[in-house]
C-alpha cells in the first residue's frame, strides 16, 4: 500500500543518481526562493499582513506551544489519512485554502488554473477564490475528479452574488465558503507604502468581468472600458453580512454553506442554528485584523461548541505537515494550507504546487507513522497539550 511518506523514498533514491529536488522541501527554503522570484509588488501583497503583522506571525508561532505525545508498540505500517466532506471521499484532510491572488503568483498569470491542476494530480481539494484571473468554470474543470470548494466574497449587489453562487453550483463545486471578515480591507502597511492594490489595477477580476449580472451594471463591457469596470467592481465589492443574511444566503443554493472566519464558540453555535453546514475557523492569516489570538488557539473551544454537528475547517499559520497533524489533534476535520502552496506556484506552477502538497502530506504521514497514530481517529484520541 503506498503512503504519502513514500515521497521521501523517491527523493532519496533519486539522490543516488545525483538528482536532487528541483524545489525545496522545507518552508523556509520555499519562502526564500519565492520571495526572490516574485516582483516586489506581488511579494509584498502575498507576504503582507495587517498592522505590524504580529497576528500574522503569531498564527504560525502558536503551533509551537502545542505538543503531542507519541505512543509506542503500535503497528503503523499501514496508515489511513482518508476522510469525507459532504459525502465526498477525500484522500487526506488537507485542502488548499482560498487565496485571492493565486492568479498573479505564477509567471503566466494563470495561478488559479495551476493550483487546480495540482489538485487534480494530488487529490487535495482546492478552495477557489472569487478573486481569480480565470473564470470559476475553467478552474473547476481543471480540478478534474478532485472535489473543489468555491469561496465567496459576497458582493453588495444581490444579483451579482446570486449569479456567482449559481455559476459555482452549475460548475460542480461541492460547497460555498462565505468569507465573513473581508467586506473592507484591513490596514496593510506593505501595500499602502507602495500604493499597490492589485484589484484596482485590474488583476484577479475575471469572475466579475465574465459574470452576466455584473456586466449588466456596466454601460460598456470590460473589453471596451476596463477602467470603468474596475471602478464598478470597487463599488460592488464587500457586502456587510449579519445573521439576518443567512436566510438569503441559504436561498441562493442547495449546496452546503461554510462560514469562514468563525473564531468564537458562540458564533459557531449561532452559525449552526442559522443553517450553516460547516464552520471554518480562520483569522484570515492575520491579513485582515491585527492584535488577535492565534487561530489555532481558538480551535479547541470552537470544536467543543460544534460538538460534531457539522465539519470544522481550519486555516491560518499552517506551514507544515506537523502543523496539519496538530490541527487535526485539536479537532479540525479539514486543514487549509495557504502561502506555502503559493510559493510552489511561484517556483514551478502546477508541478511546484503539487510538490509542496506532497511534502506536507509526506511529513504528516511520517509523523503519524513514528508516533503510533495509524489513523486520523488515533491522532484525535492522542490530542495535543498546550506547553
């Protein structure tokens, strides 16, 4: 039976003939290479966080104060990382978190398609963002047999929101992920110091420019007056959502609705009572609000509040397979990887992205092997201790 950890064997055996990995297998190496590769504007937008970036940095550092205890004399020669989401069988709990500038992360400007192709190769689900350089239909098709999620930045115009959701459902996405904390952009000094906001320059707006409801707002199509279309987008982006909007959101689709940005257990309970089909614990990686508690530290209380009624997804600060396993131990059903796969996109497109996913899964699989956890259930039973 093949295991994700076998990826290291392939690397070692290739080394016998003098071949070394084309891209780093560690987060620090990937980050350094990607930062050197990207133009400054892309680098700063991807890497930047809110304020002094304390929350962004704290998200990653917080994993260090959670520790796990190995169990010995357990047969882990066979491991099973498979799980399910809304009836879809997944090979592992890892997924690619939504990133609104995937499109500009690759040299060819088609990072959304590259991420989707990496999903197709690895089976790791891709959560496609509303902000993309390629239409959502093309992105879903590139995912192949792997289930995909569609992340919605809810527009102020109800018809545009309804159209985007209907398109996602028709394209075959498995769920709608509604981001709650981005109706306005947080204070991001890296971008402000250079006056750079990619969307206002026309980047990653393909889903809007191809949407019939959005195009109906325009006097002339984007192909004829791109600047006017961009300004219309700026005036349309970002609806402030309240609990009263759940009935409306629910009316838009028969797909499961996942609410992204939940960090308080009371919000998790209320979301489920209001009809949410999934809870997504995230503080947007520290890009939207500074001064917050690390997302991983919020996870246990939210999981307790959810009490198994709906799936719990998690992202923010995940940098490795070890981080993924810790999040599972604290109760997450699915764990989202963000910036690291972007680094893979930058360095090698779909192949580079797939390499990063394989590395994360290999590390997670091998950690489970040596620590006596043959299944995800065993990881959860082991739990994690705050050190």
